[in-house]
C-alpha cells in the first residue's frame, strides 16, 4: 500500500471516528468520512491485542491490505476509511476477510459496482 493511501496519525483516526459514519458486521467495523480535497481514498487499520498475538494481528492486517489492493479500482475516491477488526477475524482465511470487507463497503455505498466474491 502506497504511503499516500495510508492513515497513520492518531489525529486523522480521531477525525474519522468523530465526524464520520460507521457500518459493521460481525467481523469488521468500518468508519468512513468524505474528504473532497483528496483524489484517492486512504485507509487506516486497527487490530486489537484482544484478537491475538503479534503474528496473528499482522497477518490480519496483511489480509486487509491485500483485499483493499484487489478492490482498489472499485472503491470510491475522496474517502478516509478506518477498519477495525473484531475477534472472529482471527479464525478467518483471506477470502473470508475479503468477502466481509466487500460486504461492509457495499452496504456503506463505497463500492462503485456490485462485486461477487
């Protein structure tokens, strides 16, 4: 994931939490906020220590980054997105995480077209 596509600063995370909207399913929570001055979307990932040890948390983040990479062309630009992984993600494979991510993005109307997984 390119640096321009990442949210790293705590203040940016807090803005999305405070001013943005959210949608959740059992595996993921999505917070999103429109930013007109951006020409692309940015993502921030949060995986709690409650989910597992460092190797598990990093694997979940890699899966989420890869899923975003595959969906990149279909996600609407001009948004900041924060994804929070919930406990069930530590039992999931990549395709299940991608399907869950696609679900929250489509329900939030952030995908440009209907995608079948």
